[in-house]
C-alpha cells in the first residue's frame, strides 16, 4: 500500500510542477517510477526464491527460472523507461526503447532456445 501513496504523491507533484516548472516534471515522474519499481522488486524477492525452489524440486534446471526472472526484469525496466520517454513527449524514443527491450529478452532467452533445439534434435534422432 505504500507504493500507492508514493505514486499518488509523485503524480500530484509532477502535475503541479508541470504547471509552474515543466522542466522538472519528467524527473519527478521518473524518480517516482524508479522508487516504486525498486520497492516492488524487493517485495518480489520471496516469490523469485520460491520459483527457484519449485524448479529445483521439479528437477528442472534453475537456468530456466533465471531466464524467466531476467526476462521479467527487462520487461519491467523497459516499461518504466518507455513510459518515462512518453511522459517527456518522446514517443519515438519510447518505441526504440521498447524494441531494445524485446531484443534484450530474446538475447536472454537464447540459451533456453539452444537447450530446446538440442532436446528436439535428440528426440528426432539427429
């Protein structure tokens, strides 16, 4: 619930600054987003640990969970950066940031695709 308060205060401050000192509004918006993001990520730490334990208990490589967690982190950061760019009126840059985030998820997932391809090759008998 703390993050709701941080978000509302940050939004009110950004709206107020946008009227009187518009050059500071994007910084307040970005700062608020970063504070909320860091708080949420620290709160998700037990979830990530539980996911790791589930993967170990299921006999699956922990690397699969690592790929998932890294991909989620990239998605969250990409969304935060894209929204900050849009708030600053830079929609073209926001689109490029989102493209870079998608490429980052693909790069992080590449080892998973390699493992999958090796498994398929083994099953097919190649």
